[in-house]
């Protein structure tokens, strides 16, 4: 009886030992994972950029019509008539890539009085004309009389931007490498190897808002082209990253 009990107790203790050992393995693994690795030495972080100015070759001209009245149907009909007249004029010169025409929002909403009741209706609609043929688009500024000009802007077309992106990116990378070599030498190193880099491209905006007061006077001159100056846009490439000096 006593001998059997001793074996049972020994069996319990024998099983407990490997279980305790296994329980300690994850704890050791966590301790090893939490231990910080060696701190990198001779790592230099820097940035470089390059820019190029390119003439704007894309023009955007937006038109807007606003109407109000006591009857929603009448307001809607007036807006529809104004938009159709503007579209007919714009479609005469529309050509893919040169003069592109796109309708914008068409909305009508109620106007409320002091007691919360509907006192009238007002609405607006928009038309966007854009493309490379700036002369033809400028002419529409005087020919479209059913809508007023809401804004004019200039930018780079996708093709013009892509032509200079490779060039300006190569310049930024060359400057990054030259700066890395110069600073590595100043720190007493013979050279460097790139650890990680990030290349970003940016283009400035070309939108030029046109005051509504100027729009009212410009619309009086029938068939007179809208005076414009496209200007230039800037494409910038920036390289950020780190190098290992060696």
C-alpha cells in the first residue's frame, strides 16, 4: 500500500517536471524577442529635390447659371434652357483632347421664409470646358451668354507632366547621391550604400479664380474672347531616405 502510494507520488512529480520546463520556453522566447537589437551605426538621413518649370498647356473654363422663383418647375425649366444654349455653343468647337465639354451639377432647392414655410425656389447648374486649344476655349467666354463664367484655371496635361517627370526625378536622385557622398566624406567615411529611399512628385496648382464682378462686365462684350495668360507650372521631385556610410 505504501509502495504504490510512493510510485503515484513519484509519477506526479515526474510529469510535473517536463510540463514546467515547457511552460518556461514561451517566457524565454518572449524575453529574447523583447531584447533590443544592435543600434545601427553610421546611418545618415537626408533629402534632396529638383524642380523644372513647364508652360501650362491645359485650360479649364467653368460656367454657372443660377435662377430663382416661386415655382420649382419654372426655375428648373429656366436652368435647363440656359444649359442647353451653352452646350450647343460649346459643342460647335468640341474636339477630343482639344476642347472637351462636361456638364456639372444641376440642383434645385427650396427657400424658406421666417415661419418655416417654403417662400420660393432657387437652383444652379454648371458647365465645364477644358482642353489644349486655349484660343477656342477663350472664345467661348464671350460666345456663351446664357451662363456666367465661374472660374478659369491652367495646368499641365498628363502628357506634358509625364515628359518632365523622368527628367526631374533623375535630377533629384543624382542630387541625393551627390549629397550623400559629400556628407559621408565629411564624416570621415569612404563611401555609402543606400538603405531606403522614397521618391515623391508634386505639381503646383494652376487655378485662377475669376471675380464675379469681372464676369458680369466680360459677358457684356459679345464674341469677345476671354483675356488669359497661361503662365508656367512647376514639377518637383523629392528624394527622402537614409544611407549607410562605410
